[in-house]
């Protein structure tokens, strides 16, 4: 009986959420932005634009808060890169690109300064080299499953890195 009540409450909540229009999410985002909740505001602007791309207020707000969120992610990438945490730096930058692509999907272009791309390539190359060296060492030690894990990760990040594809096989 209790499960049915939860299902009914969830269905009502879901139907209420679906009825909200783009303007509602834009107003919500503006309130969130005014309160300094940029990440939440960017999600609300995103929802508003997903519902109606022609919403100019949502486009303007998404450009502003989206760029602020992206800049925060880039700052996090720089921090991780500077403190030598290569793996976290690489995956943080991948998240930056995914966020940029997500926002582009609703028609708003966010900018990544070129120097971050260079920093990412350096961090990625360093991390891939580290993985490669660990993988070859694992192969020498006959730890094939662990080596395969390393070479699979290399393949996801850069399928053409050295002979990692051949070593994986």
C-alpha cells in the first residue's frame, strides 16, 4: 500500500514538472542566479531552452551562467593540473568539453580559451605516458588483466597513442 502512495505522489510530481513552460524555468533560473546559485541556474536555463530555444531571456542567462559554470570547471582543471593530479585533470577537462557540448545542444556557445587546450594536451600526454609505462611493466610482470585495463583506458583517451592498441591485444 505504501509503495502505491509513493508511485502516485511521484506521478503527480512528474506531471506537474512536465506542465511547466520555458518561461517558468527562466524565472526560476533568474532567482537562482540572483542568489548566487549559478550551477542550478544554468540547469534551469538549460531546461527552459530545451523546452523553447527561441526564449531570448533564457539564451542570455544561459550564456552568462553557463560561462560562469564552465570557467569554474576550467579553474578546477587548472588546480588539478598544477598539483600534479594528471588523471583527475584529464577527466575534469573531458567533463568541461561534455558540458560545453551539452549547452551547445540548446544553441548557446560557451568559450574555452586556447591555452586550456594546450594545458589539457600536455596533461593528457603525460597521463597517457604514465599509463603506457605502467601497462608495459604489468605486461613484463605477466599481469595481463591489469595491463589490459591500462591499455583500454589509453584507447578511450587516445586510440592512436603509440602502440597501445597492439599491446592491448
